[in-house]
C-alpha cells in the first residue's frame, strides 16, 4: 500500500456510500468513485483510478483494527518524516521532533506505535531504567497517561508540529537525515519499475497483516522518508526483499516479505532486492545452531511459544510436552525471537521453536510475519558466532565477585575491580558468571536498559542479538589484574568491523589521573605523588620536603585544567569529568578542607566538565555523584557519608542542569545508591 500519511485514530465502521476523495488513503492516491476500503483500510480494490464509480460494498464494514484511540495534542503532523526503526532509534532532538514511527505494527503491547509522532523527552530518559531519549507519543500516552500532555504543555518535553501547508520536503530542508548505510543488495525493477507499486505473494497483496491482540494490524514493510531512490535502497538491510519509492513525497517502503507482483500506480517505483541471504530460493534468514551451539541453552518447560521476554527466549530451547506439530520439530529446538512483532499469523507469540518456524509457513500457519528481524538462541564463543577474536583472556583472580552482577554496579571504581558473581552461566548465549565487569564510561552500556556496568562478553558481543545498540563501542574499560595481583582497567575499543583491541593497564585513566595530580600537588624534586605523575603548573609549586599548593590555587580552576588535559589526551567526556573531580578534590585536600567539602568540590568540578562536554542532565548528575563519592571515599568518610555526599552532589548538578524535582530526586537517589553499592535495578531490567 502506498501511503505517506496514516490516521492514528482507528475507525470501526465506514460508510460505503462515501466518495473515495473523502477517505485519506484513497485521496492520497488520487482515486475517485464510491468505494469502501477492505479490512484494515489498506486494500482499495473497489476504488477506480480511471474515474468510473465502482459498485459500493455493503452499507457498513467492520474493520479489525485493534489500536486504541488516542487524542494527540493540537497541531498538524503532515510534514513529519517516517523512520522505519522507530522513534526509539533517534537520539537527536531536531530529528526526533521531526519524525514519526514507521515500524510495521499498529501497536506494541497494546500501545499505539505505527504512525505516531515522536516525542523528545528533554534529553533525559523517557521512562525510568530505559535509555530511550525519544519515544512515540502513542507508547508514552499508554505509559504516562495525562502526565505526558502536561509535560508537553509545559515545554519540558517536545513533539513535532507542522505549519500550515508545510510538507516533508520542507522538513528535509531543515533537518539532516541520518547517514545512508552502504548498499547490501542489488535491485531489479519489477515489471519495468516505473509507475508500479509493490505487491506481495499475490496480485492483491498490499502488505496487510491480519490484526493480532496487543499488536493490531501489521504491514509487510517498514516506512521511511528518503530523499532519493538511492537513499531508499540504502534502507534495504536485514532480510530486505524489495523497496517501493515515491519521489514526490520522498516516501520509501522497505519490504520484508517477498515481492512477486505489482500494481499500476502513477508516481511509484517498485524494485525487487537480491542479497546473499535471499538469492537461494528466499532462504530462511538464520542458520540452525548445532548441538554444540545449543549446549548452554536452558530447557524451557512451557515451550518457546510461552516466553514473552527477549533475553529469556534467546537463552532457551523448547522443553514443552509437544514433540512435533504436523511433522515439524518442536521439543529440543532452539527458540527464535521475532523482534518486530508476532512470529506467525495465527499467534501473538514473539518466540517460537526453530524448525516449526522455518518450515511451518503454509503448513502450520499461513504467514511467517516476523521474517524481517529474527534471532535464534545459541551459545556464543570466539570460535563461532562472535565474529572477532576477543582480547587475551583476562586474569580475573584479583577481582571481587559481585554477587548481584556487574549490572547492579553504578560506580566506576567498583565496576573495574569486579567480576560477575551471579550463578547464571549465560544470558542469550553470552557468558556471564566469572566475566570481568566492563565500565561504559559513565553512560548507558546498551539500548536494552540504563545499566552503566555489564559483564564483558554480554557487553562487547551482545549488540544486534541481546540488545540493539552498544553505546560504548568506541571506548570502554574492562576490569583485569596486573602481574602483582592489583586491579587494572584496560581501555577497550571495537572498530567498525567488530575487531576488539585493548590498551592494557588503563592508559587513558592514567593520563586523567596524571592531569588531576598536575593540577593539584607536586612532590619534592618532581617525584610523583601517590597516584599521579611528576609535573608542574602555574598553580603548583614545590618549596620543601613536603608537597605544597599555591595559596591562590582553586579547586574549580584545577578541575578545568585537568578536564582540558584529559580532553587533549582524547578521553571521553565521562573520563574528563572524572579527571576534573580528582583534581578539584586534590586541591581541596591540600588546602585543608574537610572531607565533605572535598566531595562537594569534586562533584561541582565534574558537573562543570560534563556540562561543557554536552552530556545530558542525567549524565551530568551521575558524573557529579561519582566524583563526589570517590572524593569522599579517598577522604576516609564512612560508606553512609559517601552515599550522602554523592546524592547531594548529584542533586545539585541535576538541578543546575535543568532537571525538574522528580528526576532530580531520582538522580540523587541513584548516585547515593551507587556510592553505597545498593542494587536498585529490577530483575527484568538486568542483563
């Protein structure tokens, strides 16, 4: 179906006598005559493109659209850009508020999704313990109710609004679209390509998917805004079968079901895509795991189809009471997760056994609906599906076991001195127990939750499997041990090919510490002080056998100096903030300030650095809390005092960054919990 605009409010009854021009989907295609759209409002077979009125259908037609009606705030949305990955994939305010959700299903777990305008949540998490900064209005309306409209009315959050007569073309001229991905397919025009709209496995197949409880009706494609045909082709990734493009509206459909037919529609182009995955008789897009690759999977007694959680599905194999269905193997099969909605046309389950799903279409169920984004449970190791060799196995004997898991740690120092102590061997086939913890630079590790620390293999190799995006891919740190048994934080980077490299012994962290010390104190004759390196600055002098600080030295100035040195060393904004906090605390200590003042100085300096680096309000608060906690601990303060200092610093930083009272309190609580090593994450949100 070729539409560049979608009504969010479903209709249950349609007047059969209404002219085509009164129906937006008909009008958009320039159709005339008396007609009534078929189920779902997508098949327009009774409409005439030639201007001849067709015989009307019965007086009323029920439309099985189960999407809830939602009332959007005042405004127009005709100029918004389609994004097939959904609002949650966007992390820039201008692009978020200029977009609408282009995923294939009307709903997700009962909340309106498809076509819903995106909401920018003020640069903060839209929902607690979820890293999304942008989310669809329909989803948030279901989660927050009237509180959402209050935030929008008070301009705490923002949503796109189109001036009268503005179009997608106007929006594209003002907003930079994401960079196009490299082409992964070759394209052949269907029936000449020009003035052709794509159709699926039969002539009247417009891509409509029958409605499912909690999901509503679906489509066989995702919707994008693309400036050119080549840009549309670039969206053809991940089991793409074809594309449809309308240049006038910059409208692009990426089909994930086979494109075998076309319809005559002026202004549209249809191309069939061929990739390595689709060239062999439309092969099932994922390979069956071997027995060895299933050795870590847990038997799930309820059967794969009873699983509702992605990580549970990708950690399991079917152990239900059914051995097979119509000759299709069920029991003992690895579970398959269908990322974008129900796996099949006769069930709302997103998890099914492998053989049943691969060979069941047309036999056990009519349509394999989840084909566009499938993943299978399997055990990962360096010799199989990880794809790139990991760094040399870390010596973890010196690391303390974290009984609640790396994912419950919110402090860099504790994370980089720990290994995962849970009795869980693996999650989604990725090792957990005994894995060294990874610190993600003070930001969220992944798109799965708000964790700042994760077990190594899960963090490094979980992208596009256990979670969508690894946010710390550029540079992060992994806990390890030195030859003398002390802990060591190696700096890790993952390049665009997935190759993992390691800089041992925390080179970046060492440079930050050196910068911090340089801004604070120097020992006699240029000898390094504890934890730092020999250096000299205008603010530091050495006059006798003890380290001294110039009376004009200021903790805030020292923080700025250290942050600048850290930035020059190529370190992350989070590392720059930590260096600023260390330097400020060192100067405060040298000036004889009490521990509480040292912590306050550290928190303030870290907040200034984090804000200057453009971090979000929550990240600023987290950086301030972590710096204050580290300074309080170094000053010998008790754990409860460390927690209080962290909470106070985070609250002040959060308020200064523009956080409102509730998020401000949340930031303070998280910082205090991190300093006190309190696990605050819910089990479902843990790795």
